[in-house]
């Protein structure tokens, strides 16, 4: 339920400018999700949404620099460090495991980072499939994610 609700939130803010939690709450109610303000605040925080742009609307992570100057790359580092539990690679496919309901947020952040190693992504509730152009770039992507989580650091 939470993962679906958060996916709807991301869809809503990408389709039209949403400038307030109340406006977002009404959109969610129209989509069949009746949430409290506290739940909505928690979802906004977990998804890493920021208010930005000329219209002051909610933006997905990495869409615009956050007020403290974060770039898409630093948003990706934060999302990987926070959400990623495990990385597996098979040829040019990279499988990322997250906690339940975290895959959508990580997937959006990867997409927004426009990494040269990424051709496309698909997210479920706790898994993100990242497709690289070839095995070499998939391996480089795995190393990048491991650096972000601290696993790729020499001892």
C-alpha cells in the first residue's frame, strides 16, 4: 500500500505542479488514497521531494538543485547510501535491492542523475533493475554504487 501510494505521489507531481501538501492530499484522495497530513509529510521526506523551480512546486529528487545546493549526483549518493541494501550484476544488468517501498524513490533518483552507464531502469517495490549498455559499464556502475555505500573503499 505504501509503495503504491508513493508511486502515485511521484506520478502526481510529475504530471502537474503541486505547491502544497493539501493540494497533494486532494490529488491522492482522488486516486483512492485517504492519508493524514503526518503520513503525507513522512512520504514526502522518504521520497526526498523538494520544493523548487520557478513555480515553487514539489520536485522529485535530483530534478532541481535543492535549497542547500545539492546536485543530482549528491542526491543519488544520498539515496544509494540510504536505500540500497544489495547490488548484483549479470552481464549488463544490475539488480539493486532496497527496503520495501524504497525502490521507486531510488529509481527516480538514478533516472534524474542521467548516468552514462545507464540505458534504462525499472522499479518494483523493493527491487530496481538497471540496464547498462554493456557488461563493462555495468561493472563501473556497480563500483560507483559501492563507493556511495562505502563498500568499495579500501580498508
